[in-house]
């Protein structure tokens, strides 16, 4: 590979990181869907002819069953779902359904209805329509009728093998308005179901169909999810929505039972796709998001079992204390995995188990004799082992020296033994062995799923290590030895590295591996070859760095110590992803940084050395604040007010002559020359400041209107969007009379995003924006004082070992931008409250774009400040970014090995988000570097005159 320029290096980095981010989905989250299995159903009469699945989207288990203050009668505390509660206590079986991440509507419904957990990457391939034709309970039914959200129902209708078998009625997307009463969504569903059965009394053809067996009815109730997002799951609105769902279900239940003449052939399942966090979000693995209610009653479902009848010491399901305040301790609680619900529904209505289902039939829910339970358990085992057999056959056909899963090597003999027990009437033993075989079958599926892990994880690890080594080698080659060391590329080295690549590609071809495998293998081979052939640059570069380290023969030891300290900081940042307080500690320690340069330096730069610790201490407070934020108009307006007065101050007192007086020109002439530019510039700054004031007024009005449940006024919405667009476009007018001074450019950039931060803030984010921008400016000012280089030189100076400090500090700023206003690693920590001021109608991608815009604003400040610092320190524009790109992947590699696809849902979700953030940072840095380069064109900087004496004093102290 020829030496890459700046753009080439960035391009390789972007491609590498994008491909390697996807690696966890090839390793940890491969789609479980395969084809070619035979269907299996229980060889026994179905207990139910029809089944109703009712899903309260976003309903938490505790909120469903606990006592609450009645939102309609605040003086009363009562259970808000008395109908569902009555079914638990008198007619059915209940428990908690535990979901997996991501706790979103689509994967939750796939698990409930198809019995499979989609790989996480599938969520990104389609929101409303699943791109894979998976099997489901709906697909196996004679006919399914469904009512509810246009985001969920089409997925199962269009995914059915016979689309005419599934009918779906959905409301318009405009009804999903977060500022309106979302109970209307659920009422709409209940009204349509009632109208459907009323129509059936007049439509003989429909009435005849409704009397047949294997029928499924699906009621998707989105109101709770929408209300939870808008008002939180502890709000009166959410609690009222629970009452609406309970009452609507009661009315539909009465209507259905009357329609069928109480024939006892209807089964009911009530559950939720996911829960809801206290701050109105979901997506990650927090227990509030993964624990949902499950209540089943009707035909084929066991009646409640009293805990009083249990033998002493036997578990009753309430041992975890989660249901301690539900008042349901008198009946057994049976928890299930979410995919188990699909198996339960298939059994109740006599359908084939969905062929890709990994659900274990919950026998504790069945009202059946031991023989039927034994047959059902054996059928469930055959269905799961059928999937294992097909997957194993595929693996055998493509892998060299395949090693089978030992416990399933004699699978046919195991089935023959269980079938013999069933024929002999040993039902309990049949059930026991069948359930054990199901567990073993799931373990076998897990074995096949992870069969290629060792090879892939080794390749990916070598790829990340290779990229870090390649990036650092490029830095040494380009910014320290200036490309003077020749690459030592020989036929032997080319043959060895090419041979490794050919060997891996041959293996992948034989195993019919995915195309991405070839890309994973390419990068480490290419990177390590480049490091090997440029080893002379590495040796010379390290030797040049070591010259700066005092200590004679111990110089290399000193270099190693500094490297270890750098890695320790990076590991501390890794810890910060789990404990945000670590970033507070880092900023507190950074507050004492100027003291390292002695009293003379601090005396010469009193103002900077005073403001720096103040800003560092303020920065340290943000990661100590709770992630859960509630709307605070006071904090929003306080942040906006400070931004406004900062803008006014700059407009009035900003430097009139940014560049000084040119040689040979008088002060008066300079003032006259710049007068026109300054008038125009201040007018544009005034317009920017005016937008801040207007954004405060509009935000305050919108916030109050939404809190009073009056919706978002159209005028406010139009004005809000206008402010957002104008705040991004008005600064372009500065090009009419450019002012190249760096401080002016930074001030304009700060004011550009200030109105957006006001509109999209929930509480203290605006205050963070102010402190963050101030800390960045102080940082580049202090760093400029520590550089002895002359700015604006035509040739950038070589990197020094001391410049590693810039890279580490930049890494810390990047992470603090992520974590100071929340926990970016948790999807559910993002609140949609601010987005409702612009988009009251549900639009996941548009809302997500606004949240990402708010998230990215601090990084624009980082990019601009670093561009100034590069100029003031005399560094090449990409030098620091190259170092940070290499260092950031220390985090990524940590997170790669911390990714889990099993364990608690919180651990799974955390691992995914951490790795994706770390990997995306490599792509993001390339964008920042490009943005900084573009922004910094023509910027004029200066180094304070005080820098030289301060540094000289420091050098003199070292020599003494």
C-alpha cells in the first residue's frame, strides 16, 4: 500500500470502522431463521377454537398490578385494572413475561407471535415490515383478524405465506400524536372490534367463518406506549390509560362471550411487548423495560393455584419480591420468557408450532391431564430439535472437520426412549425428559450459533490491533520522521502476508461464509503488513520521541511509563461508560493541570489559570447529575438567558480590530477599513442573538401548552422549525464580510447552535453547552501557551511526545460530550419531551434525527476549537485526529470483548450500545477532522506574548 495522504487515511478509517461495527452482528447476533423444517403440532384435541391476543404496548408489569391513586378520583387508592386482576385471582394463570433487548415494539411482537428473537441488526432493516418471511402463530392460523397500529400490523400481514389469511385494520399515522390524549388509540381498537362482531351478526359468510376453529384475534393497544413517552409511566395519564385498557378489554370480553354463547372455547392472552422506564423511554435492558405482565384465561388455561396448598419450602414465584406489593401473593406466579407465549398460543388453539420458535411451552399454564402435557412437551422438543437438525446439517455441509454437539450425538435414541416412556404411561418422566431435551436442544442451537466465534473474534481483534498499530505508524511516518524512512517491502514479506490472506479466503470459500468475512480478514493482513514494512519509520520515530524524555539510559522506561499512564486514562474512560462519575473525577484532576508548570506560569497567566479550574469543577458536576431528567422551564430559560447575554456582550464589546494594525497603516485607517465589515458582522450577530430570545419565548409557550395538554399550537410548531432553520442559515451571511479572527469564528459558531439547544433542552443541557464551550476555549488557550511554535507557518512542525496530552484531552472531551447530559449508552435515557415541541406526531426517524442533531452539536465545537489549536500550536491538521483515532479503538476493543448475547437483558443491551458507540467514534472522528479542516480555512490566530517567558521559566527550573 502506498503512503496514504490525509484523505486516504480518513477514508480507510471510515470504511474499516463501518465494516467492523457490523462484526458483532455476524458474531453475536446472527439471524436464527432457517428453512426446511417439518411442522409439528400436539396430537391431541385443541382446548380452544379461537384465541384473543391483547397486547398493551409499553405496559410495565408493576404498573399493571399495583395499587395507585385513581387519576379520576385522586382521593382514592385502588387497583386500576380490576377486570384483569379478577382473571388472575379467579379464572386464569399469571406471571411476568421477560423480554429481550432491544425492548422495542417490533422485536417484542416478533418474539410474542413468532416465538423467535430476531437478531438485533434486523431492527435496522425495516420498522414496519419485516424483510424476512418468518413463520408465526398468525401464519399457522386458519384466519387472523388484527386491529391497531400501522407500525406493527402490516409486518405480520405481509409476512404471512398466505396474505389473505391475515386481515389488518389500522388507524392513520396522524392519530399517533404525542400531544393529544392517546387513549383514543385504544378506544379506536375496542370500537372497531365491537363493530366487527356486530357486523358478523348481519354477515352470514363472516358468521360462518367465525364459528370455525384455529382462529386468532389480535388487539394491539398503542395508547399506553404513547402516553408513557409523553407523560411517564407514573403519571395520572398513564394510569388512566391502564383503566381504559382494562375497561375496554372487559367490554370486548363480554361481547365475545355473548356472541359465542359462552361456549367455553375461547382462550385469552393479555401481555405487553415491552415495558417503560421511569423517564418514558425503552429500548435497553433495564428491568422496567424487560418485565411485562402475562395473564391467560379461558379454554385450556389452568385456574389459579393457591400458594397455601404448596408444601413447605416450595417456590411460589414471588421470591424475588418484585410482586410483593401487588396483592397477588395468594396465587402462584409463573414467569416465562417472551418467546414462550407463542408456543402457549399455538397449543391452546391447536396450531403447528412456528418452525423457528425457540419458545418452551409453559406447562404450568395448561389445564390438561398428564398425558396431554407429556405429548405437548414431546412435540415442543421435536419442533426445537428439528430446527437443530436442519442447522447442524447445514454446518456439516460447509465446515471442515465439523465437531458435533456431544449431548445430542444420539438424538434419535433419546427420542425413542422418551416415546417409549410415553407409551408406557410414564407421563411425569416423559415430561421431565422432554423438558430436559428442550434445554439441551436450545444449548445445541447455541453451540451452532457460536461455532465460528473463536475464529471471527480472533480476526476482529487482530484487525483492531492492526488498525491502531497502522494509525500510530502513519503518525510516526508522516508527522515525526516526515516520510524520510523508506518502506522495506520484500518479496518474502509480500508472499507471507498474501499467503495468510489466501489461506483464510480459501477456508471461507469452502465454508460458504458471508461476504463480510472476507472483509474482516483483509484489514488485519493489510494493516500488519504495512506496519511490518514501515518498521524503520517506527524505530526512528520512537527514537525521536525518546529524545524529549529526561533520564539518560532510562529514556525508554520513561516513555513506557507515559504510555502506561495514557492507557490507564483510556481504561478509566471505559469505566466511565458504566459509571459516569469517573468523568467527574477526570475533570477534577484536570483542574490542577496548570499547577504542573509552576508558579511563574500561573502568575503570568492569572486569568486563564483561575478560570480553568472553575470550568473544570463545573464540568465535573454534570456527570454527577441524574440521567433521568424532568422538564424544567426555569433551567431551560436560565441557560437560554446566559447564552443571550453572552451574545449581547460579544456584540457590544467584541474586538473591533481582530487582526491588529497592519504594518505601514495607521490605527485610524484600520478602523475605517474595518468599519463596514464590523457593522455588517454585528448586525448578523444581533440577528443570531435575537433568535436565542425568540427560541426562549417559543419554547416557554410550547412547553406550557404541552404540559396543560392543549397540544402544540401550529404557530409554535412553524416558528420552532423556522428558528431551527434560520439559526443554521443566518451565520452563512458572515461570508459577505468575512472576519477571519478565530475568536469571532468561535463566537459565531457558539451562537449558531444556541437556539437549537434552547428548543431541544429538557433541563440543564443549555447550561452544559455554555460550560462546555467555555472549557474548550480555555483549553486551547492554555495549550497554545505551552507551544513554542510560531502560528501560521507554511510547514507544520513535527509531533512531540508532549502532544500526546492533546490526544488524551481530546478523547476526554469527546466522551464528556456524550455523557455529560445523560447516558448515551442507554437508548432509554433519551427523552422525547423536547422533540414534541417540533414533531407532535410519531415519526421515529425524524425524531431520532433531531435527538442526534442535539447530541452532535458539542462535537462541532470540539472540531472548531481543535482546528484553532492546531493552527496555534503549529501542528498538521490531521496529526492529533490520527492519534485520537488510534487511541479510541482501545475503548472499542474493550467493548468488543464485553459484548454479550446472553445473561441479563441489561448486560446485553449495554454491551451492544457501548461497542457501537466506540466503533462509530472512529467514523465520527473522520467527520470531525473534515469539518474542522473546512471550518479552519482562513482562520487567523495568534500566540500570546506571555507564552515564551512562561515556558522559559519552566525550562530553567528543570535545569536547576
